[in-house]
């Protein structure tokens, strides 16, 4: 164990947990099924048992989880000192960095229940038995966390301490959370933070971080020393060649989605298939609050897809919401390919994945990357494939906007001057 000031981090964590249980009327822990929060809540159980205290647990189920994670949560749920285990399966809005057309997705959305990654857990808090008056469908995860803390204090009365299993060596932002000298703390303990909402103090509610100074080695040292339970997915990751310092339980569509999806594919193939279907299967556009399909958006090709596969993925994603727009892009791409075949004598079965970026930007060569980028940028006129704006496209666009509400809006942000003129003429008049 890491040692500083003549005290190792395990003893320090036990001391912090004892302080929390001794000084606060109510204590709950936020767990994810990951190694840090798992060790934290099991240490809390050891301390609480010694001093005859009970505590509560909040687990927010994001639906697209490893089976191994759910199995581990079921293990933690049986800890002896837990009073209430809040297993939340509500339709929260979550980050989706996989698709530029669906920037957010909603877990446990009953409108797309056929595409859920797994069945609703029994006895979980869901939209049908929701006790939280503050909740609304599509609520942000971060907003829910704060509102739950306020609800918890009102329900139980008295002071509240929420244990959070973050470690400062995981990221600079986490280090800042701990190290900030501008925050309000409990009794000057730097490992505590007074909760605030819109810069307004929530008196009597504190987050505390009992493992903030632990290293990854300390986590696994505690598991071994104290014979703690752990999520078996980490063992599978290690056997798959992922070092203990790189193992993450990120949600599959988040900003770390490339590594996340690759791990799902390698470790739980059936879950991975359902997760991919969850991205493509939802009725995005109608549900996920995009005000415009043709605005400026940004995305990044996942590493596990080729540019050709990514092109197909983008077209299929568009087709789920707007089959006419998909058909429009396919027609443009076919004409683009036919020109290279007839004028340049190009073998269309041998279109390269990439060519020189400068030549691609100058529209002098064909590649799957050039095609994908045109779709990715929502280039309706396909100017990136050497097409120009014409009356036929204008008429088609007029038909589209009468048929599809989310294709364009007066607030659409785009760099295409012809599209801006169209919006000015057709939507702002």
C-alpha cells in the first residue's frame, strides 16, 4: 500500500469512512460496479459493521452494461450493513459519441423497448414505479445525481454524506475536484466537498472521497489482502491483454467508445451485438431532440470500422430516420463512382480506403474516406464529391422539409452558403 505521513492509504480510507459515519446522520455510496466504487463500499461495510451503522447505496443502471457488472452489483447488494439499495433504471439521457446524427441516447426508453440490451431488472426503480417527483424523461445523468442527493436529504432529514469512489490519479479533473482550495469542505477535510447547485450551497450535503489518494495497485492490493469481491470483467480484460491501468468500465457510446466497444466485442460478444443494435435500432430524431439533421455536426470513425464500413453505417443510420435522404445520398455516390469508372477507367471494386489527404480535399481522387466525410458532414448537395447545387436538389429539399420535421430548422447551423440561402428563403420568410 502507498504510504504517506506514516499512514498507508488503506488505514487512511478506513479513518475517513469512520469520520463520515461518526459525523453525518445519513450516509450513502454511489456505486458503478467498477473496481474503485466496489472496494469503497466493501470497506464501508467493514467499518459500518464495527460501529453498528447502516448505510444506503445508489446504483444507476445505464442498461448497456456487461453481464459481469450486473452480477457483481447483485453481489454488492447483499452486503450486511446496507439499509436501502436504490437500483435506478430510469430513462436518462446519455452521451453518444458514436453517431453524429444521434448525439444522445436514452437508456431504458420504453418507446424502443424491443431494442433494450437487457430486460428491466426486477425490483429496480423504473418509470412505472418512480418515486422521484423531480425526474423527467431524458434527464441528464449529472442533473439526476444532484437532485437525488436533495431528495435523499428530504426523505431522511439531517446531514448527508455521499461516498464517491474516484481517485485523483485517474484524471486531471478528478485531481482538481480534490485539490481545489476554493471549494467548501467539511471540517477542513480536503477529501470532502459541499454540494452545490447552480453555485447555490446545498447545506448539509457533502460528497466525500475515501479512496482519492489510492493507486490502481492499491485497489487490487486491498482486494487481495481483505479477500474482497470484484467484477470478473477485470479478470477477463487482463487476460485479453489490457493492463490494470487501462481497464475502464465506460459506457459503450461515450467519448471512450472505441476502446469500450472493442472490449465488449472481445469479452461479451452477445452483449456487443445488442449494443450495436441499440445504437442503430432506436428511432433517433423523433426521440433525441436533434432540431436539424443537416446542421454542422462532428464525429469520428470508430477504429474497428473501415471507411467503407463507416460509409454504410452512416447511410443506414440516416435511413432509419429519413429513407429519402439516404436514397438521395446513394444516388449521388453512384453518379460519383460512375464518373470515375467511365472517365478515369477506375475499377470500382478497388476503391482505396484512403488516398493523399491533400488530393482528397482538392477533389482529385476517389476514396471511401472522401465519400464517408461527405456524408458525415451532412453535405446535402454533395459538393465534396464535386457536385454543385442545382434546381433538382432544391425541389427535392422542399419536398423533404414538408415530409420530415427534423430535417431543417430556422436555427440550423451550417457552413454551406446555398443551404443557408435555402433556409433564409424557405424557412425564415
